[in-house]
C-alpha cells in the first residue's frame, strides 16, 4: 500500500473543517485533499487527545496537531527493544 506524507497544515484543515457545525467528515476530507479514512484517523487521534467538537477552533494547538498527525498505531517515543543490556 502506498503512503504519502500529509502536512500539518492538511491535518489542521481536516480538524478545523470537522469542527464546523455544517461540515461532516467526508466534506472535510474532500476539501483537504485526503482520503476519508485518513481524515477519520486524524479526527479519532485528536479526539483521544481531548478535541471536543463543541469546543471550537481554539483547541487546535500545535501539540494537538502533532499528536494526531503521527503514524497510526504507534506511540511517540516507544521502543520495541528492551532497556536492559544483554551480556
């Protein structure tokens, strides 16, 4: 499956349009030029970080955008290796 990099500006645009009362997920994705499923992942990740649809656009901080734009299924800073040294 091919992946393309999505800029923080596109993530913010998806979330900003989704926050508007008259815009649904499909229209937010279409206008932002991302797939609907990708837009859903960004909205779900942002909601897990505390984004509330009734809270307005003031919630869209750099931390929230960065946290929702990360690769799906990965936690930031997590390592799959053990921290104990092997001898």
